[in-house]
C-alpha cells in the first residue's frame, strides 16, 4: 500500500499522500462496488442466506438489474476518496517520520526473525492511520450498508458500530501494511508496478480472509441486524452459528484483493509521476 519511491520530508510525504489517497480511494470504490454489494446482500438480507455467490448474483440481477450492483455507490465513492486520503497521508507521515527519526538498530527498526516480522515502525504507523481512518470512514460505511440493503439511514446513527469498525480496520491494515513492508524489504517484487499490484492483491486478499468475521460483525452493527445494540452472541445465533460469520466471504475476499490491487496501480503511478515531476524536491 505504501509507495516505494525515495522519501522526502514527513510533511511532503503527507501532502503527496493526500493526493495519492484520493486517487487510491476513488479507484478502490469504482473497481469493486458490484462485488461489495453482492457481499452485503449475502451478509444482511435473509432471502440470500441459503444462496451461493453465483445464485445470489443471479437473484440480485433479476430483482434489481445493473442498478442493484451499484446501489449505494455514491456515499463510499465520496467517503473512500476522503478517508483513504486520510489513511495514506497519515501512514506516509508516520512511516517517514519514524524512518528519519530512528536509526538502524533502534527498537522502531528492529528486525525480528531476520526481518520476516514487520518492523515496529510499520505496526505503529498502521495502527495510527487505522484510527484516523475509522473516525472518518464510519459515517460513510454506515450510509453504504443501509443503502445496499434498501433501508433509510439517519444522521443520528452515523457512528453506530464505530468500535467494531475500528477493530476491523486496525486488524485489516496491520495485516496489509505489515506483509507488504516485509516483501518490499526482502524481495524485488515491490520494484515494479506489476509486482506491487500482485503483492497488494495477494496480501489484501489474505487480510480480508483473516478478518472476515470482524467485517461481518461490523456490517451487522452498522445495519442494526438483528437489532441495534445486539450482543455478539445474539448476532451469531441470527447468522445460524459461527460459520455464518463467513457469509459473503467469497465475493468479499476477491473484491478486497482486486480493488486494492487496482487502487495500488493508480496510486503507485501517481507517486512515480510525482517523483519524475520533482514534487519531492524541497
């Protein structure tokens, strides 16, 4: 997710992260929203609970046509552009600050198991940006979930499900930024745009697969399913047991990997162009 260009100052990387994050966010939404809608139906609409991904897609097409796959696209398009701009700019600022502040051999740059465990500076930066992103993202995710399931949303409820949103986002970003940084340090995969696409698609898909139960619980909390304030136990019973937490995982994991890979292509191209245009010179 982070770029591989030579870094300027933390402030300049923050500025470029704002622009790069906007590009990343818009590409992320437009490339993956149809699968995201299918995932939401499988998680939250009981009439889809006994269907596989293919039959669910057929049902969504028959009932709502093409519009059904893009329903609720506007809130996440606006929101994704904004909160992924916040996510990447705060990550780049934190990563660059820690990289320049601490020398080799410091705790922040400690190479555990010969560098195959992400460095503490990566964990710290991922956690920092995930907290910033969650606060900005929650209202848009809430509006998206409500629109995807044909329900009206209310301004007073925009931060419903914020704790679960924060847990999910923190786990997801640590599991994306961490492996990406290790691969970037240990291999040549991150040196080309195609390599970056393959790495980000792979680590994002892996991350979504691991945190998928949190994704389901986040959507249920935001959508007040089965009702607002329900405990995890109640939600598990509503889903029919533990494996119900993986409802919609197929399209969701594919979507998560694909859309992050496409967004990385767009963002990496921007960062490379920024370097070529001299925007890192101060």
